[in-house]
């Protein structure tokens, strides 16, 4: 009988162990398939132009003052402008620009500086359309003009994610700057100052409920309160404030757990040496809980980067670099909202996957940077 029970327990343990291994392998396999699919579809589209260009193409008329230049045997070189042209698919674009080229001081129709760059497409020289011309013909057309200045119509190619990448970093920094201090301070109060009782249980219950609210509800709240009532319009500040409210439960809970890990004897020893409550928190508790607080910040970064619904209703979907916190020029799309828009409106899975690759790299870089900064901080604390 005992041998039968032993065999049954052994078989049961082996079965459960097999289920554990199977679950782990299935989880890793699913993760590998997802990341592998994204990398397979997205990596071919990631290049320097994809990272540094604006999303939308931009057409501009510019006036360029000619300079004296030496003749060249290269028929695609324009000495008076210090540029070399190239043609591709019935378009002519700038391939090379000299350091002292006058196109670096070109002026648009508002007499504002508009520096021409490599890859800018020249579609008109004065009133002559360049479509279908070769680079040599456009160069000859420019050199054939006897005017001291020449007017060019140029198109700056789009298809890049630079505005969304910068907007995403802005949103991350702004959100953590708002939610971080509030969340950490709230966790300190709950763990170090609040007395156990009904009020504390009620606060923790509210925090747990806030963590379970769908992000679309936060987006609706942000649109009504920040965008409309506070008159912020679609802006990165409205988006950051909305995300800050979303992040508070995560930051508070993770930070409070980190604070609970600090032994009570540390606090008692600090009080025994004459330190005040605030001194103990600042000098003993917070440095010890810093790794746990870092985990809260990393979780926050992941939530910010992956959020789309709340930001569509508060920060907008305009592919531009915001130059203010509120107002029409503060509206901006993040990488995630632009990826959602691509899939929904155009079904462009390849470009969306390329954006996803950049998102993965961005998260890894930010996480590594956070850990390095924390390690450096702890090392300095240890030497003091």
C-alpha cells in the first residue's frame, strides 16, 4: 500500500512538474514568436532616414543667392550653389552639400532661414518644372540662370518617425516628473505615517480600484477635464497629466512594497541615534528602497510607451514635434498612437512593425539607463 501511494505521488509530482515545464516553454515560445515576427517584418524598414526624417513630406519655395565657383568636370555639380545633384525615378535630389554652400542660408517666402539638406528633392528651378529631367539637365538649368539669386521649389521627403520619437520621450519624461514624486510621497505616507485603520484600508482599496480602470476611461476623463475644462487643448501636458493619474497606483504599490522590505530595526537604530523621522526616511529608508522604486519607474515607462487610447484623446495624433506644453503647437502623436493609426487607417503592417522595433529598442535603452543611474547612485552612497 505504501509503495502504491509512493508511486502515485511520484507520478503526480512528475505530471505537475511536466505541466510547469510545458507552461514555461509555451510562454517563452509565444514571446519568441511575437518578437521574432516583429523583428522579421520591422527590421528591413529601420534605417537612418526612417529615424531622422519627419513623417510628412514638406514642400517649400526658397530663394538662394549664388556664389562664385570654379567650373567642374562633373556635370551634376553646381558650383554657384556648392551642391551635387543626383536623379532617381524621374526626380532630382541633392546628393552632396559643401560646408560653405549658399543653400545652407536659403530663405523661404517668409524670409526665414530654411537650410536645404541632403535628399531634398528639387521639383522646380524658377518657373521650370524638373520632372523627368536628369541631374545633369537640372544642373545646367541652374547654371544657365543669369540672376544673382535663384528660386527653387524643394520637397523634403517624409516617411520618418523623428517627431513621434521625440514626442514619446517628452511624454515619458513629463509623466514621470509628475507621477514619480506624487506616487513616491504617497507610498511614504501610507507606509511610514498612516495609522492602521478604516481610512488606510479605504485608501488602499481606492488605489487597487484605480489600477483596474480601463485606460479608455482615463482618456475620457483627461479629455473632459484637461483638454476641455482646463482649456489645454490636445497637448503633451494634457496627455502627461492623464498618464500620471494612470501610473499612480502602480508607482504607489511598487514603492510601498519596497519600503516594507526595509527592516524595522534600521528605523529603530536611526531613531536611537537621534535622527528625526524625515532624516530616517531620507538617509536610510529611501536609499535602501531605491531598487524597488526603480522597478516602479520601469513599470511606469512600459505603461507610458505602450499607451495609445488615453493619448489619442488627450495628446492628439498630429505627427509634429511639440514646441510648447499646451495649445495647438503642443499636440503630438507618440510612436504607439502612430502605430495604431497606421494599422487602423492604412493597414501598413511593415511600417507599424518598424515602429514596434524602435519601441523595443527605446524601452531597453531606458531600462538599462535607469539601472546604471541607480547603481551609480548606490555606489556613491556607499562611499560616503
